[in-house]
């Protein structure tokens, strides 16, 4: 059986060399590892910590290395970065253990010749008091501080302002809590003793849950709750579904918002949930069955293609595919992607919004949402849509004390991921 540190390095290699998704890789690998719960927690800590601080650790390694980092084998680089992470951020791990265990990894990954180099860099970092030299440039310093690419930092600073940018990037490096949505169809808070209140939560029936194996809980298996961040729960509150209505969730998978909508409707009405991929539709169906939500109808559907047989909807949720930059505190690998890879998204988002709007009845409500903070995917899409569709207008977010009909959220607003939401009404 592999050690926690060995598996953490393998996961880092798979994430950044093969393009794997952190949450999927970690969840699957830890379940199959046979490790103790303590070792699983250590592996997750070292993997996620190193991933989210990658540019910071790369800068430190470069400052203390006698060799160009680009000439190092990838496994050696991630071993070194993970060692630096332990020294800088893991106070409960003794420094000697951090150094020794990191050096051992070189042998495990058949890079024993690099052992002396890794040892020298870590010990020099300790000898210099774990000092991080200043970069000498304000944007480079911010890149090192927030471990985010300079062009992303500059873009958010320019679009959202300094206060927003600082809050967003600082929160992206903070420990996240597991948030769940209580299934009020089946359970009350007292049925799950492990629930913890969320201070000043903007939504009802949202709780923290500090349990290592959530899927193994009897309460989970009985369908008493589903795991869901505060941001999609806020999004569902803004949609404000009512009992007996017909709701379309056009980009539903894996189904969290669909489940919350159905619960808010007290399982009375019709919630149509769609996704492009059959396996993801099955996830929605399985989740609905576990939760006992029989008002949900999940089907395969391309949200860009019009369907003549689609029911007329009272409300529509368009939580469209996006860059995902709002969730980098949970999926840190996203922030290292080039911004160019997201250039085609606004057109796709607009096509989905425009097509979905055709299914809405007069007087109906449509909520457009993304889990990103870039204006090209948010405000710009909404403004383009409103110019082409005068029959739609923004509905002020009065429940959030906003006179505007849209808002970009960060952890500064609530303990939630970054996301954007706009509420529209079809007037005629």
C-alpha cells in the first residue's frame, strides 16, 4: 500500500501532467487506497495544499535552487514543492520529518540521484528562516502571494476592482467547509446530529457537515441531505420555485440544484432536468431516487437545440457551462489554465440562454448563472441578450438588498464559491 505522501505526488503528476480533475482523482484514489482515515486526510491535505499554492512553491524553489527548474523531472519538482509546502504551511508536521520523508520520495519515484539536491534546497530554505524573497514587481508579488497566474489576477483586478480581487484571491487559499442541503421532504435538522449551523447563512436548510466519509453515513444513504455549496443554494433561492410549478433546469448535472428546487417545491410540481451526457443524467436520476424526489424528470438534451415538445415553464434555471474560476478554492487546477481556453464559452452560453428563453411563459422567471467571475461570461452575456430580447427585463435582487438584477458573489458575501447570477422576467 502506498503512503499518503507517495499517493499525493502521484495525484499531482496526474493532475498537472495529464489534465485530471482534482476532486474526481482524489475521491476515487482515496476510496481505492486502503489507507487509514488519518492517512487519507494527510494525503488530501498535501495534495490540495500543494496544488493551490503551486506558483508560490515554484517561486520559492526557483529562489533556492542551484538548478533551473525546467530541467528537473516532473516527479522531482512535485516532490520538492510538496516538501516546501509542509515546511511553510504545515505547523503540525515536524520540520525534520518533512525533510526526511520528502527526500525518501526521490527513491520511491526512482530519482534517487535527486535526493541530495532536494535535501539541500529544503535545508537552505530552513536555514534562511523560510524567507520568501520579494519578486520586485507588484504583479509578480501578487502572483506569488495568491498563487494565481498574473494575467488572471490583472483581469479580475481590472474588471472587479481591488477590494473584490483581494477578497476573491485570499478566499481561494482558505480552507473550505463541506456544506450540505437538508432534504426537508424526509428529514429535520435533529435527525442528523452532526449538522453545524452556518453563521449568518443567506439561505435556509444549509448546514456544515464535518464528517470524513459522508457517503457512508446512514443519513446520506437514507436521503436526508445532499452535498451542495452555498452558492447554488443561493441561486435556487433567487429562482424561488413554488409548489405545483413547471421548472426547467437546462444544464442540471450532477443535479444538486435540481434536488434543491424540488425540495423547495415540497416535491409537488414538475422539475425537468437535462444534460448532454447520458452518464451524467443517470447521476441525476440516482440522486433523485435516493432523496425520494419523484417530481424530477431527468433526460438527455442538448441545451442549445430547440425542442418542440418541451413543456412551457414557469421558471427556468440556466446554470451554463463556464470557466469555473469561481470554484478555484475547491478545484485549484482550474486557475492555472490559460484564459485563452475560455474564449469560446460566451458564445456557447449565449446560445443556451437564447434557446432556453423560448420555453418560458409570459410573466415567467429565468435565472442565468455561472460559477465564474469573468464579465465576458456574465454581464456581457446578459447585456447582449437584453439588447436582442426587449421582451425580457432584469428583476432586482431585493432579497439580497440589490436594486440590480444581477450580482457576482465571492466568499466576502457568504462562505461560498464565486459565482454570478442574473434574474430575468419575460414581460410579453
